[in-house]
């Protein structure tokens, strides 16, 4: 302890302490000047500018008392103000004690009393009368209010306001609050791309292991990373590094996730930004940011640039541009085209972009030499959904009996983002019920919640409405079970969900192509609800509106786009021209299309009614079971109609996959036995 005391009191310690105190001194800030100016202005404003009366006594009196003082000869000088309607009477030195009951030492040499006057004319008459009587020998003078300060203030205040607003804008545009923010106006054209590098704070933690499914897309982007890591492997054979790769696919399929995986795997700098970051309200800012982005990329080459949602800036240029107009988005796109494959060279810079609207992109942007590769990131199939589920189930406490194959079958058409949402929703449902692990029922409830909406068990329905809904849903189930190409049924419910009063869940076959017979069977099954209402209740309701909408769109697509009509065979009237304002067919053809749509829907409607009449007993039993239980499954339908004679392609794939897994297990067991 003594040694510590000696060190703290030594000169060296004192010097260090002084240095520490100096370092702790507050740094100069421009805000101090603003504060001093504000205090000074406030003082001047509240002081009223009457500095000459400081230290002088004053007294407020009534006009009657003022007249008494003048009549008694106390007044030395009278000064009136017409603007304020007041009068000051300066008291003679010999009468100061009579008025203030104090001496000159306390009141000053020129104390005064202040009174309000009724009018200037009456004050003039009174003072003139007192001068004639000899009570007042001084003079009456008038003066304007001392508004010099206010005049100066209102002349300077607008200029001060402009300066303050200008400094505030400069600081906000510079991105920091320092005094040097005035130079921020020159940084408007700077790129806002986020730089991701190995070892940096914003290093990407996502790798290709975190990207489930999408094997072909992952292979192509992985090849780009390998090219940057080991370019000689490709250049020795005469290959060139690709200029760009465009990730195209529906929303939620993992395009941005693939880009994050590239950033995590690559040993090169990775610039990431959104297409909307280029476009601003200032003219020329977008093109300037494109130039600055590629300038930074060239300095860091080899590197990767990723532009998410490139359709914000890469939309096809208008053919009818306004004369004399300057489209900021088009000038930004032109600069991007020039930087990607213009007169200059960008060796070692690879551009990756993502969009779900590739059809609206400019053709010059998609040509070879700019985006050499278009990588399609489609919705995951059955096996890929299973792999995606395994990735998202890692952080979730699931029950040991959970079947991932069942979850993959229950989610046809789901994207990776949808599957992540299902897993999260299932965990929330399990937690809401106080469970220790997430079970199969929680996942099925999560799928129903996402597809159909929240259950509305409190919705009031009459018995007649409930019976009609049961007949409607039983009609869908009956026809889909007895048609070869209709989607296999999973579950039927008459519990209201979202905006639907009832719903049926199916397991669509994952086809690459669809035949005319398959589409007609699906159309017939969709019309089964309306047909059942007409046959067994004698009237139709508004509950089939969604079914009719789907059938009508499907019929128009089959006839006008796919050439599946007998009257209009092998003709496609689909137009992908964004700027076309005319239909690619005549009025006579439009009338013929309408007739064909009506004929096709009417035929499938009659077909549905005939099938329902043939299976009317099973349909009635199914409807009664729905009214009783409100929810029935495929097993209940199988008990009524028997096993379906047709096996769907999905079921074939699952059976083949199970056989392969069993074969692999048997081979592994045999290999272990041979080793032993």
C-alpha cells in the first residue's frame, strides 16, 4: 500500500494525472456557439433593450397618482410613448424621498414612475394646464418604442434559420454528426454497397451447407467460387471467367440465401446492395453510384458484386420515351450496361443478381457477355422439401416420432421461406399449448393455418348452412376420389378458416407436364361442390365462387394458350409484349374462345353431376360424417368408397425411395457382417 501511495504522489504520477485530466477535457463542439448565441438573443429579447435604465428605481402608479405628483411639482421631465400608451415621469432629486421613501443612493439619480394614459390628447391638455399654473416647468416629449432589437432580430433570423437547416442537411447526408459533415453533399453519388470480407465484422456466416435442395443452382454458383479460388484450373484449358450470373425464380426459393452462401464461401470481397439503392430523386445519382460501385470493385478485384431485386433498375426501357424527358432509371440502366460489358474491361469482377421478374428485364441486360448464366431457382420438389425441413428443424425441439417424409408430402408447392414459416408456426403452436416438444399434430396445424387461415370455430352458422357446406365439400371429395387424374385427398373440413367456410386438402402430383385429360379431371373435381349443391339441395349458393374463378381461368388457359380446344387446336394467343395494347386475335376469335370455354365448363359440370348420382349413397354418408365430426381424413373416405385403384406419381416416388433406402440398409448390414 505504501508503494502505491508513493507512486501516486510522485511528479511522474502527477504529470500522468494532468495528462489524464487533459484527455478528459471536453472537446470543442460547434453546438457551444449555437448555445451562446441563443442565450444572448434570449437575454436581449427579455431585457427589452432598455439598457440605460439599468440600476435605476422605477414605480408603477395609476394615472390619478401621476397627476397628483405633477400638481405637487415632483416632475422633472415627462416622456410619453404613444405606441405603448404609457408615460414616464422622472422625479426631481429633492422629491425622491417623498415618492420612493428612499435616498438617492438607493434609487439612483433618475428614478421614474410609470403610468398608463387614457389618450395623448388628454395628457397634452393636462401638462399644458400644469405648465400655465407653474407646477411643471419641464417639457413633455414623445418617443417611439425602442424596437431596434426586434428589427435586427427579424432581419437576421431568416438567415440564421437557413444556415441551421443547411448544416443539419449536410450532417444527415454525410452519415455522421461531426463538424466535417459539410462535405457530405459530395457523397450523394457514392455507392451504398455493403462490403463483406473474410475476418470482417459483417462476415457472412451462411455457407453452402445451409442451403438445402437446389442442387443444380448450388452447383453453378459453387463453380463461380471455385473459379475465383483457383482460376488456372479453367484458364489452362482456354476458358474465361463468366461475367455475370442471374438468379431467377419465384419468391422465397432461396436466391438471396444462395448469394449469402457465396459470400460465406468465397475468399474474395463481396459487394452486396439492392437495385433500389441506385435510384434517387436527384438526376444522375444512380449512374454515379454505378460508376463508384464498379470503381471500388476494380480496386478489390477479384471480387463479386451482388445486386438483389435487379428489376428495380433493370426494367426494359420504354419505347415511347417522353421528348426532352430524363428518366433516371433508364440512365442508371445504361450506365450499368456500359460497366458490365462496355469499352472498358472489368477483369476479375463477377456480377450476381437476383430477381423473380425476369420477363420484364431489358434484353440488353440478359445477353451473353453481361449475364452469361441464368440460374433458375425453382420451387423445391419432394426430396428437396425434405432436405429443407431438416435444415429448419435443427434448432427446434421435435418429438422423436416426427416423420419428415410426411411433412414433405403435406407441403406441395411450398417454397423454402414457406417451410421455414411452417416450422416456426409449429413451434409457436406447441409453446401455446405448453408442450415440451413439437409433435406431428403441431406441424399439421401449422400447415392448415398457413394454407387456409386461422380457424373460426365461433362463427355462427345455421344447421341448413352447415348441411349445405358439408354437401359441397363432400362433392369435391367424392369426385376427386373416383377420378383417375384428380389430386388425391388428404383431409376435408367444414370448420371456417379465413374467408373460406370449408376446405379440402389434396396432395397434388408433382408433374413436369400436364395432359388435357388430367386438367379436365381436376376441373370436374373443382365443379363437384356446385354440382352437389344443385343435386341434393335444389338450389345453388355463393360458396362456389372461388371454384368457378379457378375453373374459368383454367379453361381460358387451356383454350387460348395451350391449344387444347377442338375448335381452336394447336393455337396459342399468349402475348409477352409488355407494350402491346391489342389482343393478338380478332373479335370473331374472341367470341369463339368464349363459346369454347362455356362448352368445356358445361361438359365437366354435367360429368360431375352424373358421377355424383352414381355415388349418391357414398356422398350422403360422407356428408353425414362431415356434419357429425366436422373434419374427416382420407382413411374415412377410403372406408366409404374403398381404396383408390390408381397410384399417384408422388406415391410411386415415395415407394421407390423407401425401397432404395431399404436396399441401402440391407447392403450396409451385409457389409458390416462381412467385415466382422
